[in-house]
């Protein structure tokens, strides 16, 4: 299952060729496409910031296209573990990316992103670049 991270979704919504090519490849592999509540929150922030009702509607429509991974007890536990692991290494990648990674790990997903610098810091997380 492929957890689509915020940067990827923004690029996809902006019709960036590399994101379009990646989504086609994921569909060819019959990957189940998912998203975290964290990425949806980031997308809604951008949509409200734009002031365009159309942008808000586009984000709302994603719920019909992608499975939303729950942020549950086990996700919280995994995310806490990852915050701790990063702090032990003296690393910080950003709270929202750590949350996204923790949720993806809990659900056994790999993350699709162009932000390898951050997501490669997470122990055990599989990442696919586009």
C-alpha cells in the first residue's frame, strides 16, 4: 500500500509530470492508495489559504479516491517511538513528517515523496521517490 505524502499530492494536483508518471506506475502495480489525516490537514490549510472554494472542494474529493489511514493508539505509539529515535540521533525532521511516517509505519505502508532527506531518517520506513 502506498501512502501518498503531502508534497506528492500537491505536485499531483498541480499536474507535475513526475507525479503523474508515479501515480500511473502505482496504479499499474495495483497499489492501494492511501493518505494520512496529517497530509489532508496540510492540504486543507493550503486550500483555505488560497481562499478558493474550488481548492477546498478538490481536497474534500480526495476522500472518495484515497483510503484515509486512521491515527489510532498504535499510530501514536509508533510516532512517539520515531520522535524518540530521532531525538537519540540528534535529528529533527519536522513534526508533521514524523507523524506521517509513524502512521504509515503502523499500517505497514511505504511513503511516496520527493522529500527523501526527511523520510529516510525514519527507522524501518520504506520510501519511494518520484
